[in-house]
């Protein structure tokens, strides 16, 4: 979920930052998923480089830094799932990533068939019978001959990449630089990011980055923090009532999130002239430019979506 999406649904989704280690793809590399295989040519290599240059971050390895919704895995359901099994926010700002799934915005279009093949073999999709090979009269053809054939999926993927690029510029680079020394340049800290997995941390670094843009952005962040503190308290209370042993690590992490929110709230509630403890290279070009500031504020409030 993008930051504006989390702001919009701040009473439903607990926000966090997910940091993933993304493998670097090279010319001539062979990628195999089941019986499907691709050997990366120059066009593939260039496409991966383009994605990395606009959406990802590099410090030796390549990393993704994205905001996402966070919840107890033991619940095994989306927080927006209604009791009747339908999406409760389908017509009210449903996250764009829901339209993109099962495609992957970090993979070039020509290789999305490998993404689908991988999804089809993953435990999350086994039994769902929603991804099948071949054309069918009762189903939409998603990809063929290295192209995304479904227009809605193609449009959603393009929009998601645009959102990720904007997030990269507005707060992503600032957060990356703030974490560079203690995480991305520390072999011990990097060991906390599992291969193919993610390290989740508090969303506060992203909030501090955007709060420094303007007084309006600071207030949006304060409003978000208040809602998140209340939601976190409710989530922990419900988890304690469930008395499930596997919930304990998540409860501990959520309590850490709450502490980070309280510290950020105290900092953001100080006089506006108080500097924020995070570098802002991503927005230096915008400071003092009213049109850019208003565009950023509109983006964060969801007004331009």
C-alpha cells in the first residue's frame, strides 16, 4: 500500500515499512520456474536496470523500501474483508496493489509469465485454481508471447509503478539515506533481511520525511499517528483475548511501533521550526516551490488519485 492509501485507511490498516533484498539480474542469467525458463537478453537486462533505477535503492545490494499494511498473520485475512467475504472498501479507495495482483511491478512485463508460474506453485495460491495455463472461454487471458494482454492489468501495473516512483522521490530516498549506515552498510544488520523475505520496521521514518515538507504534511502525519495509536491498541487488545502463542512476536513488534509513534508525535507536536532528525535529499528540490508543495500535499491526502 502506498502512503496515501495508508493515510486514507488509517483506521483499518496498521502501516509499516517493508525492506526487501531484490536480486540483481544479469545479462545471460537463466531464470527457471517449474518447466518455464527464460534467458535474460539485453532488453531484459535493461528493463530490470530501469526498474531498479526508478523504484529501488542500491548500497552494494539492491533493496526495495515500501509501505505496506501490517496485521497478525494468524488472522489469515485482509483487514478489509467483510463478514460476507467481500471487500469492504472495493468502492472506497481499494489499494491499487489489489488490482495488480498476481502480477509484480518489480518485474518487466515480458517476464510476468514467470511471476504467474511462481504464484501458481506457491502455497498461498495452491487450491485457489485462479491461475491456469492456456486460453479459456470463461477466463481472461493475462499474458501471452511476452506481453500483458489484459488491458486492466496492464493499466494497473503502470499506475502502481508510477505510484512507487513517486513514493521513491517523496520519502523513499530520504528513508534509505537515514538507514544507510545502520542497516544497508552493516553486514550484521543486513542479516536480518531473509532471502526472498522482508524486514518490517515502523513507518515513522517515512512520516518524518514527509512531515518536513510543509505544515500541512506535518498535520497529516499527526492525524495518522493518532489513528494508528488507537488501532494498534485495539489490535493488541484483541490479540490478547485470543490467547494464541504465535501472536506474541507480532504483539511485541506492534508495541514497538506504538512507542515509535509516541516519540514521533512528541517531535512533530513541537514548534514547526524544530528540525526533524532525518535527511531530506528527496525533497530538497521541492522546498520553496509552492506548486510542488501543493502537489505533494495533494498526493499525500489522496486528492490527486
